[in-house]
């Protein structure tokens, strides 16, 4: 049954002037607990003015109103991807594609073919390879050196915590057999001590610094490509885990009116004093571009064996991973940033890193006093059972990426065992404990497709279809819980729940029209859903042909 027009919505219908956009005859999921369902929405300019029945929106429909009516469709608030690496992902759209390379030979052949398509001296980057596709053997530079004599190669594993360099890239970075090991990172070596080309976490920095800086025009193109891409997937807002160069790019786009995606631009935690001064001088921004968030790192990733674990990896009994940063440094940065009123969000994947971060957050609250700070933990993947309730008690937002569960679920148990897997990607346990869970993609580590994320969270069917009933099925969530995580909770996670994340009068007119009701189809059919329209600020930014 369609809920009646709320008191606020009804009063809005009496305001003068017609709607500029009306969507009707839809199954409207609002995210608003006071009016969960409706069949029509009307907006004027960039704001929603009516949420209710078809008859309600008819009262504000005029000859100049754009009316969209698709029988059987579903309208939801615009998806908010709460964790992306936006501009680098835009650049990756035009680079070599390695995610589905199924053999070492195919991996090398794709890089070699791409090298032939570019000029000598140009760097080959991104890639997003997954060595689990061919059984787990890490790639080596000798696989690709003969194919890339004139182009430095620096291609990432899909999690971004290790990458492969060819010999030319290592030479440009000054890395050789005599290079010392680096704290918080690993140089993988041949038996004779020479680097294989695989560098992990902090050991990646010498190559990163050897890459020429991108010019502004290139960054602008990459940002535009990223915005177009996510619009096609129903994403209206992103939380970008990047840095100052990305922020400068977004500011150029904002000034020129080029933004079609709303952006929360996050900068490195260690730069908290610079961000404090930036906000003092320029403010936190507006509904298109805002700042105020800081991103830090505890550890690496499970797939790279760089996640910090309480007990050794099942497949590597002598290895428990490691922390990327020293705990004293993290505590100092977080304490200072929090005292300055900034929002802190820290990457933590292993159960040891998660516990350490929860402890630091607790200490900072005791030191700086109570306030609405909304500490976030990015990923929160492998949680010790006794730490789950701490997220709710300490009011830490769990910023999680459900696609990782159906990707990593193909091989995670061989790395951590079945018992630890029970609270891996523990969406349901966290929600049941009362924690706020925000969903995102971690693009380009995973696809920037909320539909796939909802499918993953609801079914937990791994990508190889080896778990038709769901991998760790007790951690499945409902469709509505997944929608909340991609909308209302994601908005809360950036202090923006007063302007986005729900469909009700006065909110921004950001919404997505789907070709089916996600709550009415079999869970396995969710992934077949098509985005019909993506609307940002009342303007259609994507329309399916």
C-alpha cells in the first residue's frame, strides 16, 4: 500500500509554482521511516517538493514539467559510494585492463599489447590484477620485461596494496638488489636478493614518486570520465579517499560548473594541520564539494598478506601481517585532528589492526571529550567476534564494501580459516549490534556498482558461484538494510543526512530510477537490475538508451 502524503509534503504542494521534474507510477523507497513508501516524487530546481501519490504530484505538474513514468520501476535515493579512489579510477578506465586476466600468459600478453598502443616512455599503470585468478603465484618482472623495453610498468593488484614494476620502472625508482627493506612494506625478492618487481605498501613509494606528475588538463579529463562512469551506475555522491591534487581538480570542476557528482574530498590523515588551516580560510564547502575528512592507514590487505592479524595466516603460519604506520604516530595524528574538529576515517582490515584502532578511538574520546565526531573505520573486514559490539558502543561508523565479500570469499578461508571467516565482512552482526554500516565500492579495487554491492550483501554468493546459498550466509542482510547503507547511513557518514540520503521534501533532488523493484525480485536477480535514470539536483545526468 502506498503511504499517504506526509504533512510536510502536503503543505509543500500548496506552494506556488510547478515542479520542474515529476517521477510517477514507481515503487518509491524513500529511506524515510515516517513515510517508507510512495509512488511519486516531484522536485523544483534542485530540491524535492512532494513525496506521495500520483495524485499528490499532479497538483504541481504543469505544462513545463518534465514527467517520467515507467511502469514497474523503482525509485530510490541517489546511491552514495562512501569509499572510492575517484580520479585514479577514472584514469584506469583508459589503461590496461588486467582484472580478469586468467593466466600469467594472458596477464603478460595484455601488458605487451597495451605497450604497443602508446608512445615510448609513457608509463603503463593501474591494471588491477588478481593473482588468485591463476592460482596465487605473484607476477614477476621477467614475465613482462621483454614486452615492455621502452615503457615503465607499474600495475597494481586490485586492492592497491602491492604492485608490479618492470625493470625499467625499478631503475627509474632506484630500486635494486642493494635496496634495504622498508618499514611498513615489503620488497619481494628472487633467491639471489634481486627484486622481483613486486612491492607492497610502503615499499611502493619510491616508484610512486618516480612517476611524472599529471597535468591539470589530464586530471580534469580523468575526473570527468569517473563522473560519467558512476552516473551510469546510479551513484550521485562519492567519498573520495585521495589527496590535495584531487581536491584541486574538483575545485576547478566546481568553479566551471562541470561537476555532475557530489564529492566529499578526503585528504591524508598526516596532513590534518593543513586541512584545519584550509577550512579556517575557505570553509568546508557546499552541497557539491565539501571537505573535512582525513584518511589514514593501519594495515594493508588480506590478499597481499599485509593485513595485521592477531594470529598468523592459516596458509603462512609464520606471518601475521604488519602495521603500515606506528601506533604512536596514528594516535598523535588522530588526537590532533579530532581536537581540531575534523572527521577521521582510518583503513583497518585485519582483526589486530581493527582492535588497535578501536582502542585509539576510545583513548581519543577520553582525551578530547564527547562530541558528534563520527569516527569511521574503512573496510573493517576481519573483526574478532568480541569487538563487533564496540562499533555500536563507541559509535564508530563501519564503512564497508560488500563486493569484496563475494570476491575475497573465493579464497579467504585458505588465508584465515573457517572460524575467523565467520566474522569476515560481518554486515549483519554489526547491524544487529546497533552499529551504523555505510556501504561503498573501494573503486577501482572493486566495481563502482551499487547494484552489485546490494546483490553481494543480500546473497553473499561468491563470484565463482561456488556458494549458491551464500558464503558465511548468516551475515546476509535484507534489501532495505543494504539500501539504507548506500543512502541514509552513507549520508550520515559524511555529516550530510540533513540534505541527502532520503526522499522527502526539502532534500536534494538526487535519485535513481531502476527497472525493477529490488524488494520483489528473487535475490539472485538483483544483479540484473538496470539503471534507467540517474538524477542529481533535479537534472538527469544519465539516461539508459
